[in-house]
C-alpha cells in the first residue's frame, strides 16, 4: 500500500503563559499603542462581562452568554479583520464586535430580548448573533461566494465553538468554501466545554483544526490565550483568502472561565482543579506582563484604564436602561420584507393583549 496524501496541523504561540515571547514577534507587536489598544479592549470585555452578569442576576437583563477567558481570541480576530470584511458570530464574541464598532448598549439591548440591539451602529453588514448552533457557517460561505462573484476583496469570518463543529452545517460550509476556494476563515473557539459536554467527547480526532482537511481546507491551532499569536495567525489566513488561495480553519485553544450562560451552573460538571489551572493561563495577565516588561505598562496605568472602562460601562448601562420600552409588536418587525400570513396573525394576537405596565 502506498501513501497518497499526508497532512499536518501546525500550532502557533508567540507569548507564553508568563507573557514571555517564544520567538520573533510580528511587526504590529512592535507598536506599543496598538498592543495597549488590544489590552484595553480585553479589559473592557472582562469588566463588561461582570456587569452584565450582575444585571442578569438582579433581573435587569435576560439570559446572557459570558466571554470571560476568551478575550484574546476575540480581540485578536477583530484586530486582524478589515472594516469591509463581514463577521458571522455565535453569541459571545463581544471583543471582536466591540473592536468593529458594535456598542455596549447594543449588546445589552439584545440580551434584554430586543432585536434592535442587532441593528449595529458600526459594522452595518456584520451578521447578528446566531443562537442556532452552526447555521452561521453556511451563511459565511454564501457571503464569501457573493464576494467572489462581485469581485470584492472582502472576507467572511465565521466563529463556531468546538461543539458546534459536530453540526452538519459546519461541514457543509467548509466543503463549499474549499471546493470554490472562497475567501472565508472559520474560527473554532475550543473553550473546552460545549455546555456540559467536554471537548474530548465531541470528536475522535486529535484536533478540531483537522476537520477542515476533508474539505480541502488547511487547518491550524493557535494558543487562544495569546492575543498576539491569534492576530498573527488570523492576519495570515485573511491575506491568503484575499489572494484567492481559499479558506482556512483556525482552532483557538482557550478556556471558558465562566458558566456557559447565566442559565448554566458549570460547577455541577466541571472539575474545580481544571478551572483553577485554567485561571493560571488566562489571557489578560499574559499581555499585561509583556507590556510591563517592555516599559509600556504599570499599576497606575492599570488603575486609570479600569476607571475609564468602568465609566464607559456605566454610561452604556444608563443608555440601555433609559431606552424606550419596545411595543409588543416590535418582536415581529425586521423579520420579513413581506411577512407571511401566519406571522401577521401572530402579531395581531400578541398586540391584542398588551403586557401590564411596570
């Protein structure tokens, strides 16, 4: 028997868990202002997460999906994208969205059950949060095909969790993108757990990155807690897509330090020692240590940053809480240009019985 094909999955890490470079850093990492901006966004996400959870626990917000621990993956991807690219998120990639111009108030509005939160002020063509698992992947492949047909130098970036790669929609999207060499990047955020199901129970493969190989799509892993590594890998994948060389699958290895959502209690299924070990590898101290070692960060700047982030979050919460209460019929808007008869009937029934005033 002869071997007809062989494949390999590479792994990238540019900052180790202690914030020490593991090799030569890319050009953008020499820009202290750019790294500081990335760090600021990661801190803002972490602090916003805490505030949103508090709002949910006190009945001021609906079910919320935290992103604590995954900030480096999200910010690294967002920083690599161009404004004209289109994002296809799942439901916790706030760092990417904030980098691209989504506002904190819009995020809160959405998780309050008001779909106008997806009417983004910044990235007008980015897709809204996608709660159905995996359906954003074919959307991304379809958009990338449109870019190809129109001759537009744009890329589609689709997120998916490692559990979501078990969905057929993911494979269909990868197969289409690979067969047509579409300008797409699929980012698998392997945070260890698909709600209560560990990653080890999701696949028999050694990596999730190799799931692209069957579709003719190269895959690689990156340390998802290393924001410099994530951005570098993402920039390379986007450059490859723009050059007509086709899609890439990137598996970002990170960890979900919080519950899956505020409707979950991860302590019921996740080992405490595993969580404690993950806190030692989390992304914020890593970049902070590197900036400090380069003389670009200190305790005073940290305190100033956190005060500024707190003020920004407080202002966003006030904007969210002071918004006009939507009418009952608003939930039926922005779904169809010409609503079908069944939906029109449901709207009429819903508006017949208005909710009680607060």
